[in-house]
C-alpha cells in the first residue's frame, strides 16, 4: 500500500435525531423545532471526517441493529470509509436525541443500543493489517463487553507498534464510570483527545482549575494530550508541559453536535500525513469549524 498507513477507528455508529429549537424548551407543551434524522456516532463521525480530509484509507469497526444496518453502511461508504459493521440481532442501532438551542450548544439523550455490545468476538487481527493508527471512541469503555473489545484492540495495536488514540467521549459517563478507572483502562494509549470538562475531570481538578494545568497533568499519563476548547481552539500538552496553543477558526455556529469528532478526524488525518501536533490541531480546528455550520456530526 502506498502513502500513509490506514486509520482504524473502533467505536460507535448511532442514529442521530437532531432538533434545533431557536426558542427555549416549553415544558408540558409544544416547542417549534427543525428536526432531522441523520447518521452519527462519535467513532463513525471521526472516521468520516478523517476520510474527507485526506487519509488514504479509513476503516471502522462498529455494531448496529438490523433495522438500519444497510442505511448506515451506505452512508459510511459514501463518505469514503470502509466499514465493518457487526449486525446485532437483539438490540437496535443506538439512538441519540440532540437538543440544540439558539446558542448552538447541544444536550444529548443517549440510548446506546447495539453500539456498546461490541465484544472481543467481533475483533479480527487483520483489521490492523496495513494500519498506522488505531483510534478508540471513549464510549466503548463505559460498558463491560465493549470495554473488553477496546482493551483487546489496544493491546493488539501496541504489540504491532501501531499508535493509539482515545477520545474520552462524555464527561457525564466518565463521572459515572470513574476517571481513574478510565485512565487505567486506556493505559498504553499514545494520544488523549478530551474536551475541557473531560480533561478537568480526568485530571481530578476542581472546576476553577485552569485547563492548561489539567492538560499538563494528563500528559504525564499519556504522552500527547490535545484538549479541545470549542471557540477557544485547542491546547497541546506533551510529557507534563504545554507545548502549543491553537486558535479556532471564527464561524457562525448552527449546531455543535460532532464538533469534537470533526476535530478528531481532521487531527488524525493530518498526523498520518506527517503533521506535527500543532499543525494537526490546526487541521482539526478547521474541520470543527466547518462541522458547526451545519446540523449533525458528519461532513
């Protein structure tokens, strides 16, 4: 294979129901909204953005329900991703209801469905053939079965000398799972991609603590930490110190759903092309800026 090695993403495919409501929610009655049903999922979104931004080959391992497997597979193929979707016969595809207010910020209602039923039996070592990087969606670590699969994949990648990145995925789920438990589970990863809330939580720092301190602390556990900060851009920490700060591109945001996934995809694609962390973060910020100008989390 010519060019950079492949990117393998192991993560989640879900159906997003995105509701953009310019007015505040009105309890016990109707609130006018623009509603769309779209393909989503943190892992799948990141894979699609990576494919869009130039990686030679992007693969995705995920689990979906039978009722929407063909729709999701077609969407991924059309986006340039090579999907390996395990069809679950017991649970439907995961569904996320994303409530997006006038400020473009979103609140998620999440039914993980089939996505967290990935298990070690779904893994095949051949998925890493020709791969230069493995990316794991943090959602995998919040259920026993998918966590076992994630650990199997991480160890297999390390044994082959393949770099590994992890997106912690959700501050809410992290708090329930346990920050230290999460860090123990991802031990051996090379890159951690949290947002500000996730970084503070994982570093065990109080809310007023600076995100730079959190990033530096986490980079003592994981060699490269890239903290996404929304409109404030991104911070890069390596081995205990901040090494770069990257500004976001100014845009008028419509929907922040998937902005972090877009950053991840752009960042990883650039890294595979040889970019240094700061250059890769700029590519991630460009992808995120584009992502927030449209509903949903895909390109």
